[in-house]
C-alpha cells in the first residue's frame, strides 16, 4: 500500500509540501488507519522504555510522536473545509470517530500518564527553561483535562461522548454548507436589479450563465453576492427574501435542520466536562484562557454592553429617521438596515464601497500585505509554481527573510466555490518546531472574496481588504514561529490571545502610509486620493455602537449555551433560548423564522465555544498594542522587532500576559479601544 499511497510516503516535493495531485480520496482512510497503528506503536515504545521517565524521553518524545499521522490528518481536514465533496464528507464522518478514539487512547493511557506525572512531580530534577516548563505543564494538564484520572467506566463514557461530538460537529458544518450552496435567487426582470452596482450585476449575470440561466441574474448566500444585495438592492421585498434565506440556514425543520444538533452538542459538551468535575463547559474552557472564568467574561461583556448600548440606540434612531425622510413607510426592518445605513453613511461622509473598490484590486492588495510584511519584519514573498497546490485558484509562495533564509511556505485561496465553507480563516499544513534542525511551517489563508467578472478584475470592498489583513496577521503568527515544540508553536496559544496578531494588522489599512503602498486605481494607476483616506478614517466609527452590540449578542449567546449546568440542559426551543440570551442587545423587533445558533459554525463546529468573546477581548489588546506603533511610527523597525520577538515568534511558549507585558511594558487597558471606537 505504501508504494501506492502518497500519504504513507515522505513528502519529497518542494519544502515537503503535500503532493496534492497524487492524493486521491481512496488514499485517506487506509493511510490514516495505518498511521494510527504506527503512532500507537510509538506510544507503546515510549511507555515501555526501561529507562526512568525524564523530560526528554517522555514529554518531548510524546510531543514529537505521530508526526506523519498529524500531517495526513491536516491535509484531509484542511481540504474538507476548502475543497470538499459529498464523498469527502462521507470519509470525514468515518475518520472523525476513529481519530477521536485514537486521541482518547493516548490521553487515557495509564502507563503514559504515569510517566508524564512522574516528570511533572519531579520537575526540579530536570534543567528546564520556560518553554520546557510550559510544555510539561500543558502536557500534564492535557491528560487531566482529557480524562486520565477517570475510572474505567468513566473513561469509556468520555470516549463515547467524544466520538459522538466529533460526528455531530461535522454534520453541523455540512448542513450549513449545503444550505448555503443550495439557495438561489434568480432574477429575470431587469427592474428588480435597481440600486445594485454594476459589479454586483455583472457577477450575478456570470453566476447565472455558469448555472445555465443565460440572460438572467443569480444571487446566492455567499458573502460577495449576499452583502452587496442587502446594501444596494432597492427592492425591500427581495431584500427580505434574501435576509430570511440567510438567517434561516439549517432552521427549516428539514433534513438539513441543525436544531437537534445544537441541543445534542451542548448537552454532550456539558456531560463530557461534568465527568471531569466541572459545573459547565464554559468553566472547563475558560480555565485555560486569559479571561480565566465565566464571571470575568460576563463582566467584560456587560461592561462593553453598558458603554455601547446608548450609542447603538442612537444610531438606530438616526437610521430610522433617515429612512422615513427617504420615504420608508412603516417600521425599519432588519432587512432594511444595511440598505438605509449604507445610504446614510454615503450622505454623511460621501463614501461607499463602490467608490473605493477601484482602488482595491485584489492582486494589488495582496502585494500590499507583502510590502507591509517586508517593512515590518523583513519578509519577501516569492511566487513558486513548482510548489504543489490543491486547486487552480490557489497560489503558493516561498517566504524568505532578510538574510535569505527560508521562513515558510504561504498559500492563498481567495474565491468562493461550492466545495468551500463560508467565511475566512488561516490554517496550517505543517507547524514549525525544532529537533536539531528548524522545521519551517506551511500556512494558508482561505477567504471568500469578490471574484473577477468578464469586465473587471477582482475588486475588493474595504471590509474585504480588512479581512485580508486580518487573516494575514494570523498567517504571520504561524510563519514567524520560533519554538522548540510543535504543540507550543505559532498560533497554538490561548484562544483569547490568538486574535491579537490578526486584529492588530487591520489597523494598518486605515493609515495613509500603508494605503499608499497598494491602493491605486486598477485602470489609471492613480493613488487613492487623500480625501478618500480621510473619509475612511472619519467614517470608521459609523454605527460602531450597532456593530459592537452585534458582536456582544453573539458572545452572550455563546456564553449562555455553554454556561448551562446540569439542571438547565432541557431546551425546548433553540430560537427562544437564543432570543433570551441576546435580548439585552436587541435593537429591532422580533423576526420569526430566523435563528443564528443553527448556522453559528464558530461555536458549534469550530473552536470558539465559550470563546467568541475573544474577538472583543483581543480588540482591547490590539488597540492598546497599536497605540505604540501610532506613537512611534506604523513601520517603526524597533517596535516591529519587539512585537515579532515577544508576540509573533513566541507562540504559546509562555503565558500570553507575560508576553504582552514584555512587549507593552504593562497590562492592556480598555482606554485605547474606547477612544478608537468612539465609545468613551
């Protein structure tokens, strides 16, 4: 099999990138099953080592075990997010419980835990630096938090719950993707396109032609199609239709409905951590976060809510009054908000997405982030077409530092397609670590940006440019990693710290010194006018109160689901539970037939369960940290070097607050965020 299966052979292509074109669906399951057995043999050898347990022969050996298995699994699950199919989802459903069971076998191995525990309890006998101590503590806690201290029956129950959870989370994501892909709003009367910009109309015509609806226009729930429609389409009836389709994903009582999946996921997460002695899933999660406790998170969210709510109410009243002035009869509905607030923003600041798009050609924006990385960190991105990629839209780059040293491989994947889930994310195909040599990472950013049409190249909205910088910030965190151990490398940090490198980079997009690098008109080459940059700055806090309330509503809903205790787990209605959790943030009348929970992949499929607050938490960090760049220069080499050496390169090698204080000189304060957001 190894002769035929590329996943069982060393990746011998450029920079050890996976040979994507050689890997077929039939290869994944047998390869991963075989690699699981080989990895378990490694663990057996580690456990049965006749030498006494030491940091090197136990903790380090464990961190370095299963490398080839991890590699194969990363390829599979990354592609299951970016380039999936029905067949791949079937394989994922088969592999997920197998891999969960494998993880449980390791973390509940009594002999292995005994060796790790011995090293932990005798740490003083070993010469350990800060990073060694962090690996030891993380390893020991990992066993405890994975059920190593449970009895035999409890371990069995823990494993069963883990496997069922893994399958439910996969199913949740598959349902959301299927709902997103299946919806089509087909327009055949040109008058229904009134208000829409030329680019959105051209994209809809191209999408319709590709689907066989020649001479018509097709709008979908993919962000580049949905968002312009909600902002610009004059037809309130059609906006309502799109809004209801988007906000009712996986909430229709059919085969793709996620309501029971939500209830089961919440209950199983609770049952799993209850076995470990926690009262709620939030208690379990937050024990390993900067925030430390659910009480501290709720206090943080409530404090922001108190500051943002008056401004948010004022903003809504202003948009309502403006809509009435434009002739709106009756109440302003949820599907009217983006349309009228966009018009008000344009009137107040003479700025909108369509006037900015010509200056944000995707290729130029990408070169812009490369130039920013060079100015800050001395990195050069060199396109290399010999590096294998998994789709024709994907581009691969070598990343090189100022001394000519190879730093990373970087993939970019920017456009929507049926096999790609929605949103934007950074991921890794290989993490950095050292074992005598420095193994450099392979990182990727995956987005769903506005694609090119027959008439125009890919021209981004300002929000899409911010998203590009955000995900590239995550990528820098992975690319600049400099850790000894894979499990502490790059983005392997506390979840409420991981957004700092991404969110801080968004700040550059509002600075003239940065925009001058790449914001040039795609036809004339003219630099973005200074007055436009000022308008971007002036309008940056437009409806900030409303946007803050929206983020807080998601964070409070997340905390509500994951703070449930044993006697609170019987939920009759997912929508009613959600509405109650979000009630203090509601700025509009109730709309029946919609639900966020059933499509909220961040918390029910991804890793943000009891962690969605992290976005606002990290805003405090990024506003405070960026104030140093603002004071000393956004491309100040000394500040950039300090940020790189104390934040980006250190990964999870130390507690994040210690790393932050080393960069900043003190703990963060909320002042910079309140000032930037206009919420003071």
